[in-house]
C-alpha cells in the first residue's frame, strides 16, 4: 500500500486493509468509496468519556444499520485517540458501483443513523477530494483497472497510520462474501 500522507504506516493495519481491499475488488466489479470521520461533539457526556468501548459499540451499531442499505456492500473502520478530538473513528463504506453512481445519498443516511445512535452527541465529517490531494476518493474502483485500485489504496492509507494509535489497534471490517458462480468469467489485465 502506498503512503502519500507523510505518516508512518502500521505494517499490521496496512496488511489487513490491503487484504480487505483485495477481497472487495475481487468480489465486486465496480466499487465506490465513501470516507467519513466519526467523533463525539465537545461538551457532551460521550466526549468526556475516557473509555473507547462506547465508541466501538456505537460504530458497530452504525455498520450493522448501514449494511442494510441497498448499495452498501462493505466497510472498514479504525479508532484513534487524540487530546483534541478524543476517541474518534475513520471509516470507509464500500458501495456497489452497479447499484449507485454517487455516494451522497448513503452519506446522508449514515449521518442520520449516527445522529440517532449517539442521541445527537455524535459528530460527522465526510472526507471529500480536494485539488491538492494526490489520490481521488471520487474515482470508481474497478477490479480490472490496477490504477483505480492503487488510487483507493493511497486514499485509504490514512486509516493504517501508526500515529494516534499508540500500539492499540481497534479496527473492524465486513466479511466479504464469495463471488457468485454465475456470470461471465473475469478477464484481468496482463501484467
């Protein structure tokens, strides 16, 4: 996985995330990635907590509810802590590119679900492409276009950074279902 962020990548999380991306692109011909940051608003009881377990529980609830959305086919999340932001999560949701061409309806639904789960104490930031970024979250990920896979690996490398984890790795991802036996056999580009 390529690191463009200037952070030190954790070899373990990098391996897990790379494997997850590989499994997702092996299963789905076209994916869209929705990246969000989840946190607790300042001056709330949840923000004042010194325990990560509440956030883990609520992030898992969010994943469970979001996976019920038609276009959502997967997720990967990590939890970190900083003095300024407290416990917070970095999340990617995988959307089936054959079902949807845009991420904003799911982004809106995620915000609504998160707000309900956290009783409006949860904050949410949608991570979007900016011109100075070297990789683009808005590009679709195709199983047979290696550059699209490299691009999403660069975008998501931030989730595997060592900083703000202090050797304490809290993460989760979906089980990737096997590819159906029906359909055309895939053709991969020759290397």
